[in-house]
């Protein structure tokens, strides 16, 4: 009973509950308006919810190595590990039926805010005497501009919620010699999101170095090696996730680092303006913004609720030699230099600011220390106003340098931001005049809470308005599987008005897909035909020959789209959706009677390429030398069966001769193929797909998939788990002996 009372009175619980309450105030109105379903816009609606639903179903049906539901098929771990496949928050969803997720996503979102409040409090409380300041800091972190802007990226919030734990655990290890918690948090963050984990590693190294250099940490060789050991142990525990995920991602051409001297040292002008705006003003949504750029998905938001960076600046001016001030300065410098900023993203040249949440935790720390030490922030307010003037001048110069480009997109939105900023500045100026630090704290608490409630709901409103999708339309999108049902896994393409990722909801492959993570060989194919595939695929239903080649057995039309002129056969009319059958689709395992050298294919125009793909196979020089005799006479199949199965595929082909059977499935070294129970070599053909040599007569063909790196990852994780258990037992025994 005493322990329960202690827990109920604890500041950690207060931090958790306050963030839970404020998260509820932001999320619940949307849930109520959506009749229980929380929806937002674009990425959230057509990625986060469909992804989680299909992950849930796939796990329960055993399709955990390869998925047929992500475009033309892809590694299951590779497709979804970036979207927090192994996150503890996702695991909560797996405990329930997949069909419940659209109703669970809102409550889980609230939980993420609450956990962020708790974990940030645990880190911050070490650095303040009065724990009320740590609770305030937890609100600044949990509901920063970064958090609100990234509401459309639901999976980012898992990382933000858990990140403070790693700094908390490192502090416990260095200051109190508390073992094994650090290795566990390394493991936890590594499995939550492998790509964000790279940035976490960089940040923790910087954090440790700054604290050592400033002597906030006392350097001890034993402690250093303990940190190193626990780091390696944590990574080893997560190897089962990290190895297949990283090896898969390395095949993605979006991960590139073609730096020049100029691009490595100087951002584009608009990025500097965005960084200033994100630090000075309340957050803009990503999809339809007020100024500078109409769309920006780089997560450039640094604003702390109500106070911005003013209190952090005041603390820096008063204590420029303290570790947190120096670290804050280091982080600002890194933000301004592209090559340094890219450290958090494996030095990819594409600009992202998705590590800013880590800097925000440090800015929150300096802000609450400013209040606890009762530092005046008048000078910081003046500096902030000067920076706003510099920003205005920068905007003016930018519009002159880039004439003809639109700069203002939503003046009403801009006005709300400016009014909110003005209220903050005037209020902080008045608050600064109070002598009582307690009075300052109480008023800032009130203003921060008001700011969170207003901006949380305002950002939600802006996203909903920008989406243009009604709750009824979104519910119909989610319920497509109730109408469009097929008796087997197959592939289809979707018309212009159809939303993305309908394949995930109907459990089929869909050529209109929205997922950043697909097999690298598929990017290779798209590049070969001149299709610029970024984060989504939309090949169109009008290119019949391409749909034939890629095995689109069905064509789905949505809304008022009329595709009857394309001569697909209408199979079912569901009202909103119409399902057509494509008589000419290529069944997996098809054969052709011609071949073409890959270099000769490259010089063809688009129409010629698509025509060639349907009647020839694209081979390299070595493959031609090896297989040219297979094309001496026409190949005819007496029978041809095919089916997509969990983590593989099956074919039964009776052929009149030896031939190359072609499968328009992304080539991956994780595939293995067997013909009549004998393993055969898989060739990469057609710039990204697979082919195997089949025999004359009957061929019982099986393809099995096992991700590259998973076996090694399982072994490493197994060994690491054994070491971790022994390590924990030895530490606990040692602790008991000392006590």
C-alpha cells in the first residue's frame, strides 16, 4: 500500500498523466468526429493505418519473410522495419484483430505522447532540484513543434517517445554505475526504427564527448569500456532486426552520398530560412504551408510550446561554458552545415531534419534550467526579435533572387502564426518582470498548456482541411476489402481516382503503391524503362502492355473513372469500385522466344522497351552465352499453374522444351528456387526480375525466400541474449553482495 501511494504521488506519474491528458485533448476531438476512427492526411491515412493492418495480418498468417502486398512483392522486414515493425507501440496493436487498428491508432497515439512525457521527465529530473521544472520540460519536449508537425508521420513518435531513455540510461551508468539498462535501451531503440537509430548513435556519441570535454562526465577507462561493451551488446541483441533491414535498405538508390564541396558546406537558401522559421515560429504542417515552400516533408521544426528557444538562449547567455550550453551551440552549428547534418542519416545527400527532436530535448533542458535559476530573459527576447527581423529581410532577399517563384501560400495561416508569436513575446516580456521564480513557473505552465491545446488542435484541423478527404470517404477506403474480394492472391492496378495501397487492404499486389521501401532491383527495373520512382508507384491503367508484362490480372477503377475504353472485361460492379479482368496478363513463369542484350535495350525508346519486354527477355552478355541455345525453337506450355504462397511461390509447368521461365518478381539474393526438388540458379533478367531454367516435360517449381542477413542476425542476437542474461545475473549478484 505504501509503495502504491508513493507511485501515485510520484512526479514521474504526474508527467505521464499530464502528457496523457494533453495528448487526449489533441487526439480525442478527431476520434469523436471520425466516429471512433482517427484519420489525418496522406501518409497517415494511406500508409500508417494500412501498414499496421497488413503487418498484423501477415504476422498471424506467417507471411513474415516476404510480402506479396507491397507493390510487386518485397522483403517483409525490409518493407516495414522503417515503419516500426518491431516497436512496442505496434506490438500493442498486434494483440488485437487487424480490423480494430483504425480504432486503436488514436489511443496508441495518446499513449506515445504520455510515454514521451515520462521518459523525458526521467532524463530531465537529474538536472533540476525542483522536479516541477522537469515536468514542464517534459511537456516542452513531448509537444514541441517537431511532434505536432510530424503527426502525419505516426511512426516518428515511437522514436521520440523512447529516445530520452538512452540518455537517462547513459547518465545512470556514468554517474551511478547502474549496469545493463543502457544496453537494453540501445536494443529497444535499434529494433524500434533502425534508420532513426543511426542518428541516435551519432547523437549519443556527441553527448558523451561534450560531457567528457566539459568534465561533466569524469573520464574513467573502466566506465568507457563498460559503455562500449553495453553498446555492442545492445546492437548484438538487435542484430536480428538490424542486419536484414540495413542490407535491404542499402539497395535503395535514395540512400546516396554524392557530395560536392559546395553541397557539403552550404544548404540551399530556403533551408536556412526554414530552420530560422522553425525555431522562431509555431509549427507549420508539411503538406500545405504558409510561406517559403508549399510542401516540406523534412521535419524542420524546433519551436518549444509557447517559449520557443528564448529561455534556452537566455540560459546560454548566462552560462556559455556549461556543458549543456556548449552542446546546444554544437547542435546549432551541425544544423547549419549539410555534411554534419547528414551524419544522422548515414551521410545521405537528401536533406532531412528528422533528428531535431534530439536537439529539442537539450533545448528543453536549458529552458527549464533558465527558469529554475531565475535567469532574466529580456536580452534573449531582444535577440529573438532581431532574428525575426533577419528572417524577414532574408525572405525579402529570397523573393528577389528567385523571382517568379511563389512564396506565400496561406496568408491566414501565416497571420495565426504571427499573432501566436506576438502573444508569446509580449507574455514572456511581462513574465520576465516578475521577481518570483515560482510565479514565473506557474504562469508559464498555464501558457504552455494553453499553447499545446490550441496548436495541437489547430495543426490537426489544418491537416484535415488539406487532405480534402471526408471521414465517410476514408471509412469507405478502409472497408474496400468488404466489397472487393478475390479467391486468391493476385496483382491488380488501380485507376487515377483510386487511393494508394489498396493492395494492402485487399491483400493483393497493387501497382499503385505508396511505400518508400521496395527492393532495390525494382528501382533498377523502373530506371531501365525511364520511370522515376520516388516514394510511390503510379504506373497508370492505360499502359496496357506494361500492365500485361507486370502480371496485373485485374484492374480496379474508383469513383467516376471510366476505363471501359481500354477493353478490360468488367467482372464486378461494386458501385464506388469496379473490378475488371485483364485477359492478356502474363502469368508468373511465362516464357518468350527471343532475347536482347541489355545494352541494346537501353537505347530503345519507351514504347519499344515495353514491346520488347512482352516478347523477349533482357539478358547480359554472359547470360546470352549460357542460354542462347534455349531460343532455337518456339516454347509451348502444355500446362501452366501458378500461385503466390506465404514467403514464396509455386509453379507447375509442362513445357515442350527447355526454356527460361520468367517471374516479374523483384530479384533478391534471399530467393532460392527448386525444380523437381533440385535447387537451380536464379538469374536476374529484364533489369530487375527473376528467371530460372526449366526442363522439357513436367516442372514442379518452388521459390522460397529468406532475407539476407537474417540467419546471421539470429545467431548474433541469440549469443548476445545469452551474454546479456549472464551479465545481468552477475551484476545483480554483485549488487546484493555490496549491499
